[in-house]
């Protein structure tokens, strides 16, 4: 069987599945129950000066019958005294010495504040630190969280302050609420970060009640933007992980999170450069025991692929992720409808006719039986018909024979520029 053990910047754990810093890691009781269930590590709910939380503070979007497709919260860092958290961290680490315990930290952007909390926390035996530069609400109004995480200079400076006294690896958790996450990721590396983690939650307002006009959630009739997470954010998170993984100056391990709900998302994140993954919303939805299917599924996947170690997945697909200008303009695919599977619902026809390139015909055979057929010479291979089709296997996207050699936009522009120069010189 494949080896599931993970090593992220020197932090070892029995598997790549960690709990993210969030309500499920709020106490020693919870983290110990999670380890008993099979989780490989946990990032303790963010430590700092205890705060007061509001009520209510969670909201969710359900879509097409799926509960909690997206999740929103306005909860802040720990509301329990630091001494209580440290005592429970010490007890948990003593009971589970081989599991990773990471302390998430957030304080004011002052050198002495960072030195003080790092020294206190590392004395109880944590395996590493995660600096929370991502929280988009509440703490940001106090100059912490994403207020720091959106400024590369502050990310670099605070990381450096922590590294001055930290005796354990330092992970910097990045906010997605920024134009280019690689800017802050690079700043973290320049500050000495041993690893980075992403993404924290995305600014969001979940909704408005159409009867009361209250925001969702609301606190005594008033609301505020919160942090968005859950399955719906996975594509955003995966892109940001991939962008950092392929960046030549961001050469540290990545802990990926954002919509990881099963072993499949974990594999995607790891192929795109994450060394391991963190999970929150799926646990809040289904509980700690989901780890059983995650571990079993990952184990089976690795064994079926003949992969000896989960670490062998890391970054294997990064080279396939590039810029649009490097894509082959002469590569062609077309839709092909399998009439023996098609149920003639006409969803593909309507989508193509109204929103694409009008290349699906409605025909009838000799018996009068209607069927759909794609005019492949007119099909642009946009995939829309296959995406709206409700029947698996009814529409295939088929690679067409090449008519021209590969050519990218960048190559085309370079050729045009060279020709322009040549013509100018000839004149």
C-alpha cells in the first residue's frame, strides 16, 4: 500500500489531511476527537487576544439540492483565554505525538507582539506556526488579518519578525482578497517563510431576506461582509495554488485549502503544487468521520496508479498550467452526440442555438425518429453542449485530425513582428 505520510517544510504527519484553523479546531476536546477519527494534523483555531463573537454568524448557499454549496461566516479568532488554549495544545500533543499541531496566530503588526506570542506558544510543543494574514472581517478592522495580508510589505515584515524568534517552521496564510496573490506569497518567502497556505476566505455577502430585508446573517438587524468558503470556492483556490506553485520565486511548500470535500479535491490540489490540504467546511457539514472515506479513497487512488508515496503527487501537473498565450490555436475538438444514449431532451440544441454557434441540427431518420447531429465543421469545441447534457456519455468531445502544426498566440505574434521587421529592412 502507498505511503500516506506527509512532510511539509519539516512538519510531519501521518497523512496530508489537516483540519484548517476554524470552529472544528477550537478546543483540545475537538482536536483529540479528530485525531482519533484519523486526521493527520490540525491547525488550532487562531490564537491572539480573546475577542467577543456576535450572534448569529453563519450562513450558507444551497444549490440544486446540495446543502452548503457555499458557506459564509463572520466569526473571529478564539474567544478563549490564551492560557487555556496553550494547556490544551500541550495535552493534545502529549497524547498524539505523531500528529501535526500547528498554531494559527494573529496579533497587531508590532514586532514585540509577535515575539511575545511566538515564544509563549512554541513552549507547549507545537510543530509549527501559521500566521493568519487572511481573515477578511472583524480583525481586519483592527489592522490585522487581511488588512496586513493585502500589503506585501507588511507580510514580509511580520514574517521576518516571527522568524527572528520561531524555533519551528513558519507557514504564512494568504488572503485571496487581492489582485495578485503571488505578490504577497513572494513577500512571505522574502520574509523567510518556510511554507505558505491558501486560500483564506473570500469577501462575501451571502444574501438578503426578501421578507425582512435583513442581511443573511444579521445581528440585531445589521450585517457585515463575511468570509466565503466551501465547495463553491475550489476553482478559485486551485487557481491561486497553481499560480504560486509555478512562480519561479515562490519556492516553498504550499498547504492548500478551499473547497476540499473529498480525496479527489485533495489529489487535484496536490497535483497543482500543494504538499497537503486543509479542510474546514466539509467537517462542519458532515463531521470528523469523513476522514475515513478521504483516507481510503486516496489510498485506493495511489495504489491503482502504482504510486508509492502521496508525496510523489506533489506538483506533477503544474507544468501543464500556463498562460493563455501559450495555448495551441490549431488544436481542435468537436462535439459528437451518441444517438443510442441521447434522450432527445434538446438541452444541447437550445444551448447551442441560443448561446453558442448554432451547429447542432435536429434531423429525422427513415422511420421518422428524431435525432440530433453536430455539424463538426462548424463546431468550435466550446464544450457547452456537453456541460448542459443531463446524460453521462451522450455527448463526447472528440479530438479532430490536425490540419495545421501547433501554433500559440505568442508564437504567432513573434512571427508577425519578425515579418514586419524583415519587410521594413527590405524597404
